[in-house]
């Protein structure tokens, strides 16, 4: 079996997404457009398991994503696997039969790319707006530079994932 992929992640509240977008573009990030995604989270023995559907535009295939990531506010390493799914409805039904659905997260995501780092500007239904950084090279210095350029302060950092936050609000 192959080793999982790894990236360095950081998530924060984003009180001013328009400003964050302007600063990311000024930094040299490339705007890859707006995505409308639904993540169906299933109960898992370890880590997290979600089926991601691209609702609009539906040009990208669905993905089954398993990942392990500590719940900490500071940048953290995530180990993950992504599998392309050609029949997401059938897979969701099969996984629900044996694991059960934990929660569903729906979001509109503006995707920006700066070198090896993905910048997600997320508007999450029921939660609000967030900025997320994911560095495939696990480059803490670059993530720190982007964080500073976007004005992401320590008090805005978020330790938990969207599914966890929705569950805490009672929307599971």
C-alpha cells in the first residue's frame, strides 16, 4: 500500500472575504474560480471520511477523501488519500448503509493558488466565512508569509473542521 499524501493546513475565521481576496491577488495568487461543494461525512473508526461532490460547476468528478489531522489552531500536518468516484450517489448510499452519515457540509469556495499553496475562501452554510491554507510542500515559511499578507492573526485561528463545528451547533 502506498503512503498517504501530506500537506500543511491552517484554517481561520475570515471577517472580510473581499479584503482577503484582494490581498491574496496582490500577493500573486491565481484565481481558479468559485466552486460549490457538498461534503458528506461518514462515521469513521479513525480520522475522517468524506465524499465530496462538486455541485457547481459539476465538471470535476466526485472524490472520496480520507484524512488524519490533529485538531489544533496552528498550522498542522494532514495525511490524506483521495479516490475519484464516478457514481457518488451509489457510493454515498453504500457507505451510509454500513457507516452512517455523520453530517453534511455545504460550502461555496473561491480557490486561489499561490505557488504550492491552495488558498480557500470558504462561505460555509450555517457557519460563516473562513480562509484556509493548504501547502502540499508543507512549507511553513511560505504559509507564514501568506498568513501575514492576509492578516490572519492568532485569535482568528480555528482548530476544528467544518463538520465538527456544525455538530457542535447541533446541525449534524
